């Protein structure tokens, strides 16, 4: 639950704008630049010093777990397929979302992103426009926004 104040509304606006920007970059260029993902993560940790979205301990754990979960999934994929399944920017974006929303939000972000990605892949396949790879960042971003809205509404 988020204590709705001007700070939380402003911070939410910043997160929302950054997620849209990162999604656009990922769609257009296929990458999530460290120049944006890392400051976004640090901003989430700093804003949660005052427990705007979650206690600082949950934010720190969220950043670590967010990065680690996708990194481990990629390592398993690499071991099986011989190549990366996602970019390291996705790990950093998930860490940033963990820093902003806390560790408890991460399962919902991941479920939402994977679900939306699976639906999109099905539509692309049925439409005959399935490429070998599609960026995952926009799905993480969209799920992060949905979870953030849910935090505000509870």
C-alpha cells in the first residue's frame, strides 16, 4: 500500500515516463541502456529511503532479487540453448522495478510480463509476423505500471 502524497504522485510520474521511454528505446533499438536503467534503479532505492512505495529493506531486496531471477533464468536458457535468451538490460530493468515497488511486487510483475509476452507472441505467430526475438522490456514496463497502479489502489 502506498501513502498517496505529492511525493508519491511525482515519483510515480517519473517512473511512468522512464518506463515509457525505456520501452520505446527497446522496441526501436533492441536495448535498454545502462545510462537509464541504473539511475532508475538508484532513484527507486533513494525514494524508498522514505518508504514512499515500500520499506527500504524491501526495495534493496527487490533490486537484488529482480536482477537475480532473470539472470538465473537466462543462465539456464544459455546452458540449454547455447545463447542468451534476453539482454542484460532486462535484468537491470527488473532490478529497477524491484527497487521502486519492492520484492513482494516482483512475482506479479514477472507473471504479468510473461503473460503479456506470451499473448503477444501468439498474436504475432498467428499473424505471420513472428520474428526470432522481440524485446521483453516493454512487457516488464507495462506490468510494472499495472502493479504500481494496484499498489496505489489498495
